[in-house]
C-alpha cells in the first residue's frame, strides 16, 4: 500500500499530514485531521469530507467505510480499500466483587494486553496499557515478568478506550460512562511516547474522543527526558512512581534508576512546567521492611520539598514468585501521618480488583496463564 506524501499541499492550503501505514492498510483509530487530505484530493473530493470521516470514526464509532452513509458511494468504496478496521477485540471480561472489570484485549497479531475499568462513586476510570509487557523490570510488578514484547501502536492505545466504551454501552445496568483515564496498565507509557502522544491528541481533541485532558493521568517510573515533553505537548496530569527514598533502595526495585537517578528525577520534577494549582502525584508502593519505615517517611518529606506534590500510598499486591511482603495498614497509616504532619498531602489508595488480578502491579498474570494453558494461542509451526 502506498502512503500519503507528507509534503503535498491540500487544495485549500491546509496542512496534509502523513497517514501511519500498517501492513493491512490505514488504522482508522490513528487518523487525525490533515491525514486524509491528499487521499481526498486524489479522488477530486473536497477537504470537508475528512471531517465527516473523522466524525463517523470517533463520534459515532463507525469504522467501516461502507457504513458512512453521508459519503458519496465512490468515496466510500475508495476509503474501504485503504482503511483497515482493527481486529482487536475483548477476549475475556473478569468481574471483581468490588465492581472492577478487567478486559483482556486480544490484538491483531494475537498478543494480549489488559485494560481495567474501575468504578468509584460517580467516576469510572479506565486503566490503559501502552506496551505488550514492559522493559522497566520493577520487581514489585507482574508485567515486568513478561519483558517487553512490543510497543502498542497509537490505534491500539485508542482502541482500548473504544472497546471499553462499547463494553459499557452494551451494559446499561453497568457502572455507566467512562469519565477518567489513567495510563497505568501494562507498559511504561513514556517508553512508547511516539505512539502515546498522538493517542492523547485523538483522545482529547474535539474531533476525536473529546475527553478532557484534566481527566487523564500518565504514570511513569521516571523516563526523565520524556516527562518534560509530555507536559509541554499535552495538558494531561503526571504521576511518578517513586518506589523508594534512597538511590540504593530505588535501584534495588526499579532498575530504571541506573539510567536516571532519583536525584535527577526529582530535579526534573522541580523544573517541570506545571499549570496553576497543578500537582505531580507520586505513587508509592509500600513494601514491608524495604521502604516503609519512619525514616523513609521523613526522607520523603525532604525529597519532595519544593515540588508541588501529592502522595498516593499503595498496598503492594502479591503475585506468584514475587519476593516482597505487604506493608500492614497500621504501618501505612503511621507513614501517612508523618507525611501529613509535615504538610505533604498523602492519601492511602485502596486496592481495586485484587480478586481478579486487576490491582496495581498484578496485570499480566492472566495473559501469561492463558498463554501457558494454550487458550487462544497462535498456532505453532
Ligand atoms: S510498574 Fe510499570 S514500568 Fe514498572 S515494570 Fe510494571 S508496567 Fe513496567
């Protein structure tokens, strides 16, 4: 398939952008304004048709060109020849007793990822994955066990939101409409920033899925060079997984620290271009005897000095083969008290969906066990 040139001007002078090319064609859920202009001009069609096409895709969830009924028939036909509607689908839904739902999503190539729907009062948050597996190797996280298999494409990131919306639409008695997105699923979002940034654009723009960027949080283990870029190019909120309060402690559980030190990470946080009243959320998974002492709490107070921060204290969720222990609630409350007494905003985050392996750090367990059991596995030679 030919790709559209990125240099040709459109008939009305608007900027023509390259369409990402995939083996099977153009992925509808990666399209943005400007990408179809050359294609339309080649057919003698006016540029406004692009708006109609994007509206079908994002506002009406119609990805099949044949169903875009207000387009002329020749255009529908030509579009059908270049668009490749995604094959990704929800392979399995697991429901937790607390209302959390884990969606096992099978991708075009048979790889599987997980997205998690978390109802909380009038909020319904989707936890989105950005990679198949992860390269970061955090010892408290099940996804690390998979290693990095591949990055998700932009359309596969956006596709998780579309699939979750369909899941909710098909269930009128379910928890309602999606209100928030957190990029805290499988993978390190800022390790896949080239696919993430266009996905955020599609998710937030009026012509796209129109989700407020203030309702989107991207979480990172500290891919320092990309943190600034994220905040410069989008208006989403940033969360940083802190892990430990010393360089040594952090290196032991988060190998990424060997590349970008804790000091460098915090220095970057101090310099980030935050909006007014905005804070960085620091996620802190508590591990008994490793990072949960009073000294750790006092060190954290010092580390966060000068940063507009809030801290989420998170219970570690065990998974098979992991070598950590869970911090007790009493210990966590004492840790929180030290932070609060020193004017550090801190909350204890309750685990959601641990009975379906959907809680923080547990994703990947089901992907692997299904693979091991051969369910839905790709045929072998
Ligand atoms: S915590 Fe996040 S960055 Fe670390 S291994 Fe797990 S998915 Fe990757």
